[in-house]
C-alpha cells in the first residue's frame, strides 16, 4: 500500500491520487467497477454505489450505474449514460443544492481529488481514507 507521510507533498499526493483514479478510464465498465470498489472501501458512509437493474435476467456481474461521493459541501456524481459517463459536482449547503455543474471526467477526477486532499488535511480518518484509495 502506498503510504502518505505527514510531510508529504500535496501536489505529489494530488497527482498520485488523480493518476490512480484515471488508471482504468479507457474501459468504462472496468473504470466504474474499480472506482466503485475503491470508494466503497475507502469512504464508507460517504460513497453510494447504484447498480444496473435487476429482474430475472440479471447478470452475475452487476454493472455500476451511478457513483455518488459526499465530501463536505461538495457532492460528486458519475452516472452511466449508455456508453458514456456524465460527471457532476453539486455544492450543497444545509441540505440545499446551490449549484450543480456537469464537467469532463478529467475535471471531475481533479476536483474530487482536490476535495479529498483538502479533507485529509483536516482529519486523520480522512487521511487514512485517502491512503486506502491510493492502495
């Protein structure tokens, strides 16, 4: 597992995490599956994963339909839209969505990574979650 020390360089941490999150983005199914697994393990209670349909013809391997991550006032969402993915960030204050924006996948990964790094500076639990994402 990659360890982040107390004196680690935030820019290096950012690049390492962003690179890790982008690693499988060439294959949408694999990318969403890997990302969902990472978030479920690293951010329990803050990450919510929704899977494709059900019914009697349900495949063994469930395809990820939506990933939602809440980091403070920032709520990040990836939504499968056919063969593409829609990436959004919403600013929520006191339960009210003030601003929602669609962004590129790279922009979404960058903004999510920045939010994770910002939170990791404030809390050791968040720092450990960041380390689990890098692992």
